[in-house]
C-alpha cells in the first residue's frame, strides 16, 4: 500500500491511544478456559442491577422500536426536582464520559488548552487530544489535585479545567471550600468541570457538591453518572449541570438520541431507589475497611480512598503480579497509564470477592518471597 491511511486522520486523533477498560470476565474465562473469575477492575457496583431498574427497563422495552425521547423529559424533570436546578441547566449523556467529551467538542479547538491534574481520570486527556487542543497536566500533591497550581496554570488560551472529585484512580478528594477558592481565582473564560462520578460515596464533612456554587460561578459545570453508586454502568447514563448557556452549547454538539430509552427509564427509577443507594454506600464502606485492613496486615501502602476503589502500592514487578492474578481468575487494574506504575487499582467488591482478592494477593506475594 502506498498511502498511509492513518496519516489522513486529524492530527489530534493521530496522537490518540484507544482507552483500555478493565478486562471483561467472559474474555478472561474464554482465554484461560476457566470459570468463576471475579472482576474488581472497572469500579462497577458489586450489588448488580437494582430490581427497580430492571423493572423500569423491561417496561421501556414496550416502546423498543421507537426512538428515545431525545430531550429526556422525565429524567431531567426528576433531576431538576431532586437537585433544585432548572431543566435548562441539564445535559444528558451516554454516560458522563459522553458529556465530558461534548464539553471538549463544544469549547476546545487547536488554539486552546485545558488544565487537569497528574493522575487524573484518563478520559480528560483523550477528549482534549481528540480536539487537537493542548493538555496542561499539573503535578499532583500527595496524589491529589493541587488546585492552587491548577489555577496558576491557566492562561488566555485555557477554556476548560477538569477536576475529578473524588479522583479516579487515586481516590483523593478536595474540599468544597478549596473549590470555591479556585473559582475565585479562575477567570470566567475557563469552564471548570467538576466531575462528581463518585460523590454519593463520600462521607467527609468538608466535602460538598460543587452544585452549591453554581449560582455564584456561571463558568462551573458539574458532571455526574449513574454508572457507579446507582449501578447502571452497562446502560450508559450521565449528566451535566451547568449554566443554561453552556447546556445550550453542549446540546448542539450531542447526537439527537445520545441517551437510550432503557437508560432513561432506569435512571428515572433508581433516583427513587433509596434502598439500593443506601446498600451501595454501605457495602462500599465495609469493603473499604476490609481491603485496607488486609493491605495493612500485608504491610502494603495504599492511598486512602473515598471512592469505590483503592490504589494499592505493590513491591516488585507489577505486570507479573497482575498477570498472575489473572491466571487465578482475579481481574484488577494496573494503572501505569495514569503515571502510577507501582500501584494496582482494585474496585471494592462484595465481601467474598474482596476476600478472594486479598487471599490471592497474599499467596502470590509470599510465593515471590515478598511480604
Ligand atoms: C467512571 C467515571 C466516569 C464516567 O463514567 P460513565 O460510565 O461514562 O458515566 C467519569 N469520571 C470518572 C472520574 C470516573 O471514574
């Protein structure tokens, strides 16, 4: 072939590396010919789909041959009520990942840059690069976001800043007061996107949703997802809350039916399912204790996390350990891609899954003569 077809792609797209998710259970079982593997690799909800969501999905299938409500009327209505915002402030997405990308699509060109922290959620980098905009990566402090340094990194060409609160994969968080101090410093031409994918799990007095600052700071955007505490990862539902003008722009660049009927129905239903949400939070809190005390017993360092996952530091060859865990049917996530080559990220699972992971890890580490 004479022409390199890849050279035809847009410059930003040429620089992209496809996102690598956690390995699916069936894929591992197929590859190894095993059964009973467990996946603690994608921060999914270990409780599985709520019965309330399942019923709503089944009901929505009655209209399965029709296009979804492209404006997501009922979901917006429900969210607006629950969080005391206007429906014109809401944008729905095919997962919050969609909304994050739409922000980049609407506001970033090759002449712009966007600021985010080292070790932050990798989708920011992808969304910025796809637009051929420049990514300004600000060094982390104690694994967390250095908001003062992030504010200082802003220049006339900055259009977006991404703050994951809590952050994935570190599990670190920033206080609401610190977000407010940041907003005071950041000029209005910078849209500050606070990604609250895990906010339901956080139980810290100083933590608060940035929604409460939206009236004062119109350049603030909050994104949320139904994939984690609400257990709808496969359906893909997320949303942004912003000034109506920002919502109007995102609405112009999204696909007309970017959120499907099943996702809409399930999301509406789970917002009322306090029991499921409560159990999600509780099983996560207990699992976090179980894992961190296991790590401590093994003498392993970990980053204290407020999310549904923990980054644990592993001595020695981490790729070999990751592979060995796979062989034994335990899927976790190496996070070298996040600039953390010495950590594994483990999602908090059911008690028996956490135990199996801890036991397998202990066995492998002792076999190699480590801890
Ligand atoms: C999981 C995650 C998301 C988005 O997930 P969706 O399934 O696309 O809604 C967004 N931000 C962070 C930090 C995440 O970890």
